[in-house]
C-alpha cells in the first residue's frame, strides 16, 4: 500500500500515519516529494485495508500496489530522485561523470588517473580495491590498502569515491573510506549484500546483472530501499548475448525503460558494456542521447600496462574528448527533459 499525503499535510500528520504503520508491525517509508509526501509500506504479506488510512487527517489517498515493486516506482515519487553527495549530484542538473581505473593498482597510478579525472571537471572517482575476477589467479585488487589510497585521492582532489564491495565486510570498510558503494553485476542478486548496503548511510550504485531482466534489476534496487536506503543509482553495464564483436551488449533501451517505471537515477557504463576502448566513446554519446543521468568510464594513464580491463580503458586524451562530447549532448537535451 501507498499512502499519498495532501500537499498541505503537516509534519505531525505524516508522523501519525507512519506511527500507525509501525504499530501494525509494518515499515513506513516516508518519501517527501516536490509537491507531496508519499509513504510506502513494506512488511505486509497480503493486501491492507485502505480505509484504515483514508480517514486520517492529511491523507489524500491510500493506493493498493499491484506491481511487484513498491518503493522504486514513480507512483511513490513522481519526480526523479537526486542523489546528493555534498555539492555533487547524480540525477540532478549536471551530467554525472564517474571515472577512473578499473582497479587501484598503486598510489602513483591512482593519483595519475585522478589528476586527469579532476581536470575534466568530473566529481566522482572510481577504482576497485576488491575486484570480482573470473580467474582466481588474476589480480584481485589491493584490498584495504587500495581503499586507503582512494581516501587519499578524495582528500587531495575533492573527488567522491565510488568503489565496489564484494561482500559485507567490504561494505564495513567502504563506509570508512569511500562515498558510494558499488554492487557489481555478479552480485546484483546477492541478497544478503543488498540488505547490508540497504542499511548503509552511503548511496549505492547498483549494476545490472549480466543476465538480469529489468524487473530483476529493479527488484534488487527494491531490496536496498526496503531496508531504508533510498539513495540508489542504477547502472546499465551490458548484458550477455550471442554478440561476439563486443564483451557485452550495452542495452541502452534500459534507460528509457527504467525511466518509465522508476524515479531512481540511471547511468551507463560503456566500458564494461563494450569491453573495447574504441567503442566506449560512441556508446557514451549514445547513452547520454538516450537520457542517462551519468556515465561510468574506465580511464588509465597507461592502458597497455593495466592490471585489469586494459582493453576497455581510455587514455587521458580519449577520456577528455569523451567528456566534452558527452556534456555537449547533455546540454542539447537539457531543455527537452526539464
Ligand atoms: C567494474 O566496475 O570494474 C566491474 C567489475 O563492473 P561489473 O560489475 O559491471 O562487471
Ligand atoms: Mn573493470
């Protein structure tokens, strides 16, 4: 059930509704919007009786939810969620650029790439300290040492740190050193991890699983929100298909498809989405044209020496050009989407 409050509902009227929900042994999710506050209810197995709420002061209507998701939907919040980290936003007016190496390899490497990212005007630095590698013999990341380097980058350049947690212990550590927790494609349905990040105070960047349908991806986001963390960013990163010309098939139709259902920001990762550096810029342009709120881009100052994903890493010069082009396209679209 979803309770829509009147535009002029008072704080205490909202609290009273939330209290009744809690007293019923259920969980209220109060989401203030631009024009009204809505309260999502989770924890109920069967349908609830709307008359219980409809007579309460300040309530405009109580709506039964028939879809599988309750909190990610535009029914709950008709305007887009803007994830804010200080003065940096994802889903706001600015195109969000999250860039950096696949993995943190050393202090020198991270700083060299961060310099480039900073110069481009991007607000977010990515880099894995814990890497989900197909082979157990491949470079697994520097672990906590990598997170300490990321924290230094944050300090030196003022960039917000986006980094992946492979497990719950990783979340504990990122809460200490980072700004946004990335849940990788391989972990999109790791439900205990989703619940753990749902209890974090940090925003979560949720990558689409490589064989996940739109509903599965959105329900993974729902897991996070149901625990009380409403700062979720969806990231399309390509899916497995029969295509051999690219590492994955970047599903840009996912962007408008998400937009039609959810208020959550959606960004695109054309690096993992293609696996080939020469495809990254064209697909980044297309992603922005398709309405993405941001881009996640892998950059390396020496792609040929990268310890992971070197073939999809852009050089600093290629990256700078991409950012300029992506911003130009975004500017062009701004009046249309506003
Ligand atoms: C990454 O961002 O480096 C990564 C491992 O991504 P994905 O989970 O999309 O494969
Ligand atoms: Mn990578």
